[in-house]
C-alpha cells in the first residue's frame, strides 16, 4: 500500500505542478470556453502519463481474468462514453489495447473479443450495455490494486488523444463508484 501512496502523491504533485505552470490555482473552470476545455489539458496529459507509468510498474501483478475482463469493459465504456462508437474510434481503442504493455499479459484475441462484445452491447442498447459493463468492472473490486488499475487503464485510453472528454470523465467516475474508489484519487 505504501508504494501506491507514493505513486498517488507523485501523480498529485505532477497535477499541482501543471496547475502552477499555467498560473491557475485551484479554480474550477470559470475562465470561459466549455467546461474542461483547456482548463485541465496539461495536468490531465501529465496525469495520464503518470498513470501509464504506474500501470507498467504493476505489470507482473495484473494477470488475473478479473482485471482483464474489467479492463475491457472499462475501455468499451470509455470508447462509447458519448453514446456511440464509430468504426474508426473502435479500431483506434482496440489498437491502444493491443499495444498496451500491461495488457500484453493476455492473448490479443481474448482482449479483442471481450472489448468488442461490450462495444456491441453498448451500440445496441447503451443503457443496458453500460449496466453490463459496470457489473463486469465491479468484479475487480475485490483486489484494490486491480480496481485502481482498471480505472488507470480507462484513463490511459481516454487520454490517449491528449484530452479526456467530460463524458469520459463521467464514465471513469461511475467506474470508481462501482469499484469503491474515490474519483478524487484520479483527479476526477
């Protein structure tokens, strides 16, 4: 647990450093533009990078089927957070999954199959697919390291384009809820 606290403090430090570099203190986005646009872009990118490094350092611990299945549900939920997934987005997220260092613990066909199953369910009936994905994600709550890694994996996928959209943040918050984790722990 001490290692996780150290990593968490490091991520918080990076986030605060990014806020200081922008000259913005702890304010919430009342600086014009849409909520989240630019107001946290730099810190989110650094947070995503820190989370990716943390995941890689835990690679040897993240080999269970529960982590694999919950991560694929998380990736599908993030990809479909805005209510739909176009073929290019599906292919992009699938590529991120298959090239993720930690997820290479699992056969690529298993990952692809589980991810696409959830995306198909979300595309067919978003609300039911979302409930199914959240139930799958909740199964990782038994092991705190895996639970955090599921959210981190979702965050890395969401932030791969350098921006975490509000709908993606909401999906991550909902995952935190079913996993019994505080969204604040991930800057949400």
